[in-house]
């Protein structure tokens, strides 16, 4: 029996893998394309567990891929959602300053927004109160374009496009081995073998490991950080209209605990950011020996923790103390009580870390021969998924 042969193999059926497969299908009609994922359905990990925010691009370094792709990604996701009837709601975001230092930081954020072409309005205390009566703060920066969306719905729709164009999807099929051949690659997928001319790995939390399978030295390690969420009771689903964020600490990679209206009508509180000892398990005490060893023996992790001891302790404390978590959200929404914090799902963020302890800030993509690996695609990667796909297609087609 002949070995199935494809022009392109996409590893990973999250939103970026789905977007890339759809992009290739549109650019090269008739291309033999295979999308594989080790899970039993699409969007199983980061795509299906994030907070569903469509980011405007206010935070990111001007000229970076994140800044460039956020603007295009927001516009394209809005149009895609309208075309396909996918939930999309432009709520706007408020970055709320609750002390003098944060008020000063709003000036830098306003300038960053201007540099990135993001519309932003400065609100004083009275304007903030009029805009969101349940929110307390000294001032705020309003970002009108920020939206919420059903990213799982986007992913499934993109994969339907791929199938309609003749592409093949295989779930529950891990990639176990890759070997180069004269014509491309021979790949062991589950119990079967296939051949492919080009491979692109969109493997999220396993991106460094899959890169090595492809013969690419990632030069980073994925360190997973668990983000824990709560959800408010239905009676508080109208407590805010905007997404409510604290003013972020510019020395830290995470955005802090925020209130996020979801596309299903609920409001989540979170996330925090604590080291996860299992990349793809989501309970507080989840443990995987290989994942834990990879993280705990990596010098880069310990250098991060040494640089941010106070933040590390505060995040860990918040994970075990609901009261500590409550204090973080009550800084800007004092109406929330301890009883309002109801258990919700958690999510793991794939953070690429260098050996020296520095975090890879921008998207990171490496190619060697006919293999390409996306090595760093944390938030706002879902927002940027369509332009990321176009960018990779430009590189490989």
C-alpha cells in the first residue's frame, strides 16, 4: 500500500494551525494538505481556554510583529466573524489606575497606543465613574476597539474551510517521529506513516519539543504558566460593560487580574500566573514528571524567579488564597465579594524563555530546510492568527 503523500503537513489544530491551513488552501487550490493534532478535537489547549479577548495592540513594542499584526488581526477577525456568523462584541477596554504611580503609567500607555495607531481616550475619575459606575479608580485609559469573540468557533470554521477545499484533518494522532527524505519528510503519525514536502509546527505548549523533532534547535524552552480564573454569578453579568484591566507593571510579562465579559454573557475574573508543573493539565496540583523536570532544571526559569521574587510570591499566594485574589480585583471593582468568586477553568500559557532568563517578547518563528516551527505565540496570538498565517505563508510558499 502506497504511503499517503501531502504537499503540506500542519502540526496543531489550534487557531494558528487552522488559520495557516486555510491560508494555504486559499493560495494554492488543490494543494494536498494534512492537519494533525494529538487531541480529539480542535482548539483543545490555549485557543479553547483563553479569555476570548480581541486585543487592539496598546501594549506592544512599536514595529514588533505583535503591534503590527494586532491592528490587522482585529480588523480581519471582525470581518471574518460577521461573514460566518461567529460571536463578536466590541465592548472596549478600560485600563484603570488606582494609585498615583499607575496614573503616571497611563501617560506611557497613551503614547504607546498612539505609536501603534490605537485609538485611546483618557478618562478622569468622574468620567470613569460615569462610564462604569461599579468601577473605582483615579483615572483610566479607554480603548474603544477591544472586543470579545468565540475563538473556538473561529478555529472550527477555518478548519471547515480547509476540509471544503479538499484538505484532511486527523485528530487523536500524535506526531512521533520525523525523518528527512530526498523529497521532503517521512512522518510517523500515531500508528501510520505519511510523507510531506513541507511541515509547519503550530504546537503551542509543545512547540520546543516538536521543533526538535523537526531538526530545529529552538534555543528556548517553553515554561508553562497556569492562569487561574473565577467566574461571577449570573446576577453580576451586567456589573461592567467594558473589559476592566489594571494598569500593568511594565517590568512583568503578564497583564494582571482583570474582569472580562465573555461571549456567552458571563464575566470572568483573572488570570493570575503561576508556574505549572504539567504543560497540558489544568488542575492546581497537576504534575507531569517530564514537564516538571524540563522546567525545574532549566536555568532560565530560576533567573526569572530571582528577578521577580515579590511578584512570584504574590502570584503563588493568590493561587492558594481566594482572599488575596479578591483584593486584586477589589482595587478597581469594590462591589465584588468573596462569595462572588466562583470556580472556573484554568489555562496554561506557553512562555518561551531563553537560558539567560529573558522572556521572548515577540512572536518567534524558525525555519530549517522544509520545516518551520512557531516557537513563541502567546497572547495576543489569537488576535493575530490570520496575519500570522499570512506571514508564514509568505515565508514558505
